C-alpha cells in the first residue's frame, strides 16, 4: 500500500527544514527524502518550489498566528483574559518557534518580507486591541503592545530556555506587569 502524503505533511516537513537549516535548504528532493516518498508526489500538491514557498508562508501565518487571532474562544474573552490566553497559547504551543527563521528568510526575499510584516502587523493589532479595550492609549498602548509581542515572540531566542514550569510561572507575572494601570 502506498503511503499517502498530504499537502500539510509537505508543508510541515518544509517548516522543519526551515527551522533547522534555513530557507536555502528547502528543496523538493530533500523534503521527499525526509517524508519517505518519491519526488513526484510533490507535484500533486505544488506546481514547483516557488509555489511551495508561497504556500509555506501562508501555512505559517495560518498555523502559527491565525490559530490565535481567529480563535472564537480567544476573541470572546474579556481583554485581560484575552491577553493572558494569547501568551499561554504562544508559549505553551511554541507558536514562536519559527519566527527567527521566517525573519531571516525575509531579510533575503522582499515578498517574504511583505508577508512577514503583514503577519506581525496583524499580531500587533490583535494585541493592541486588547490593551485598547483595557483603556490604554497613545504611547502607553504602543509600548505595552510591543513589550508583550516582543516577549512572546523573541524570548526563546534571546535568553537561555526556561523550563516549562518557569515559563508557566512567568505568564501571570508578565500579564500582571503589562495590564496594571
């Protein structure tokens, strides 16, 4: 029986290569070997490597950002709870694990940069709206938004990795710090 490989399987394999080796290493042959299928299976899902890369960015946006922003359970929470839930989701599900790789790729490709900045703007607006709903405005709104986004996006790359318990304990502290008037 032939192994059935979905488009998501190809995209997940490409994300792993991106994270582990960088965007230059995303090659059809390499992905096929990683998945354990012939290269021809790729063309059931993608026109070519460029199509894969475009769809990869859309997949990253959907699976690592829209999963939070578009979540009706998160959207209906009161603003302070919404902010805490955003932090919990990003940190507990490692939704920030690809941000450095995508950012590095964006530095080399203007179309990737456009998509990356579009995603970041969407994230910032989502977080900003919660702070706005809490009554923050102006520079204070902007700073709180950037601090929360910066922490949940870049903490894993800038500091020695905390344990799961440390990370879990940090969320309420950060939340309290950022939402206190």
